[in-house]
C-alpha cells in the first residue's frame, strides 16, 4: 500500500498549485503542436489490435471510420501520446483516461437514484489533471464541428466546459473533505434548472434510463428455447456463443465473487448461472474479450445481466506513473470506485483463461448517455457545462483540489488555452480520420460495418 501523502496546510497546497505554473504555464495547452516525430496513428492502432480477437478488429476499424468523432472515441491511445509530448502541471489526480463527452452519462446509484457522472474507466490511471480536461475539450470541439456548429458556437461550447471545470474546482477547494466526498450530481436536480422543451427532453431521457435494467436487457438480448431454457440470441458477429466453456464460467464466477464485499457476494449467491455469450461493445473496446452472463434469481422473471470485460494496460501507462495494481481488472475497479460518486454494487474483477484480466459489472443499470448528433447548440453548451462540472468533482475527490484551483486561478487563461488546443486537436483528428478512410479505400486496412 502507498504511504499516505504528508499533511499540508491550505496555504502550502495553494503555493504548490501556483508553483506548478512554472513547470507548465497555463498557456501551455494553447501553444500545443503535434510532435515532429509523432507516430503514425494507424501504427498505434495496429499495435493495439495485436492482442485483440482478430475477426473483430475490422469491426473496430469500421466503427472508427464512421466519422471524425467516432475516430476520436477509438483513438485514446493516439491522443495519450500526443498529450504526453507536452509539459504538464505535475498535479496528479486519478484520471478517467478517456474523458470524451460520450463517456459521461446517467447510471443508478445503489440507492436507485439516477446520477450523472463519468461512466467508463478502462484507461483510468493517476496522471496530470489537464489530460482529462483536454480530452473532454477536444471531444466537444470535434462533436460541435460534426454537428455543423458555426466556429464561434463551437468555440463557446468548449469554453463552457473548461470554465465549468475551473469554477467548480475552485468552489470545491473551499469545502471540507467529507462534503467533497459526498458531492454528486443528481439527475432529478437537473430538471429544476430547466423549463419548456429542454425539460421535457430531459424528462424523457431520464424515463428511458430508468427502463434500462436487466429485465429490459433480457427481453432484448435473450430468447426461450423449445425446451423452455432462456439463452442469449445469437446475432453474429455482435453476440455469439463462441469461446465460452460453462465450466470455466463457473470458476470465473467464484473468483469474481471473492472480490465483492461480503454482503454483495451473499446477494450474488442467490442467483444461478444460466448462459454466457461473447458481445461486441463500444468503439475503442471492440476486439477486446467481452462477454455477457445471464443469471436467474427468484425465477425467470428475475434476471441479472452482467458484463465481463477484458482489462489490459491503460493507454496512459507508457507516459504516466505505472499502476500500483498488478491486476488491470482491479485497476479499473479501484479507479472507478475512487472517481465515481457511487459505483455499481456488482463491480468486481478476476483472472480468466490465458491469465487475461477482466472486470465485472451490470450490463445495464439505468444507464444512458447523450446522442451527440441530436444536441442543439444550446443543449450542447449545457451538456458541456455538465461534463466539466462532473469532471471537476471527480478530480477534486481523487487529487489535491486546492492546488489545482490555485493553478487554474480566477481568470480565464486556462480556459482560453485549452479551447485553442481543442480546436487545433480537432483539425489533427480530422486528418487522422481521413488517413484511416484513405487506407481503407486503398485496401491497406480492412474494415467491416457491424
């Protein structure tokens, strides 16, 4: 276990934040340019694909080729190298590692309240706080362009997110430790800020999220056989009964159960195993080994759907401090529990066949995220503020919020710099996406639409 950090006074922490400006002035991001020896992004993606399921890699490529925003989603490893090439503040938090705007969304707390927060932690690792802010900002710039926003509106969208981040960090810097730890964004509270059509849209989104649970997933993803047994519907290549040994699943369930708190393990014991299938998920994750597991509780009308997802090394690991966790499933789970205001009660990990690392969670538990293409200019700006606020809360919980607040300051120097970076990176991302689509057209890279 790491030794606890030495106790510092508020003044000492404030001074540390101001001193970090010498290491990386707040204008640093605004001067960012790609490194002269920047690796070919396609080579980076090929290296990532080397350990993935070969027949699924073309699906990942096809999904990334769909648009510049889709490319950005899948290119976390490319952006990690780009961010690491510039000076950083040295002010460390538990990074999400992939904080683009679709990795924020709704989910249910253990108390069944709907919360808004980060909801993807495959790349989580300690690192400089600004890397998450820059990835969020770049994703907003790319999304705004893709939605046809005018340049000035796209600029405002990004500025809204970065300003919200800075202002909320500064607000949290003035609070005590427990109030910061307990801070959360309750989705129902958001309605109080809205009227008219925006309120009705959010109400509909919340209602849809509440319907997304294991029962709804079972109705969509499973079928009943002639013998009365429930099983996943094969929908190749997206859902298939391949590479699954039921005896191995029972062993993995036992190993996973051992990582749950005892009371949650006892809850899991009330379910029996029914079926397993391989499932393709996301964009950047396609090709990693991912399965869904169907369990049954009281009866067939009481299903529990779990996702078992492979956890490899974080894309940040070549550039940041190595994880204190040898097991990457544990790294993901520990990072999620630290960053999120509340986490899935079935979050756990285990080692699978061939010593591969996995983590477990519920497949759907009132989850929901924004449809980027459907957001109006006004809605995108509001969503950007919400994401910036949620990211600030996560960083304040895991890092030194007082030092970060002092580094950011009261003015908008950081906001302007990160906004300039975001639009510059959006241009680079568009070029990378064009490079991928040209390689597909030339037959250099294989892609499938699925």
